[in-house]
C-alpha cells in the first residue's frame, strides 16, 4: 500500500506543480486540464484551463493534485505533507524554497529528535514539514 497526498488548488495547480517539480527535483508525469476532458464530462463553466489531474514523481515521493471548482475549494487544514530528507543541506534548501512567499510556522532548526526540522506553508497554501533525522547513535 502507498499513501499519496492529493493537493487541491484554486486555479494554481499548474504553477504549484511546476514549482514542486523543481524544488523536489522531480518530474510531472501527467497533467491534464478540464478542457481536455470528453465533452460529456460536465466540468463546469470557466474550468477549461484549470488542472483536472496532475501527478509528480520525485524519487519515491508521489504527489497528485487538481484545481477545484471555485465554489468547492477549501484551504488545506488539519494535515501536513511531511518530507524526510537525508541531509541538513537538503532540508535547508527545501525549507528556503517553500518559505519564499509562504508562511513559516516553525523556522528550520535543530530539535531533540532531528538535525533539522521546519514547518512552512508555501505560497500555494500547502503546509509542509521538513525533517532531517539525527544520525543514529551506536
């Protein structure tokens, strides 16, 4: 079994996924607009240029997402996308990328459980936790 975050946006899915692909060193493997759906799909007015489905792969991480019809969009609440990285440098690089134009809830820092940990909501409204665990003590 695999758990895959499915992110919803209010018209910014394409921009967000391009940013995530760059930040996560990943690749968008699928992105389709509502306008590409069959005519009988009834996607609603003014949705043609919005993203119906996007899929990004970065190593063993998969993110999926779409644009919601505006009347159904709700900001992310009660969850975080948690990234676990191998190096302090990677944790700091990701934190700074997501923090640009976003909101920092917890600056990147050493904690009692991690060499680096941070909490940040990016400029697209996606909340991220970035964790670089401390080296195991033998």
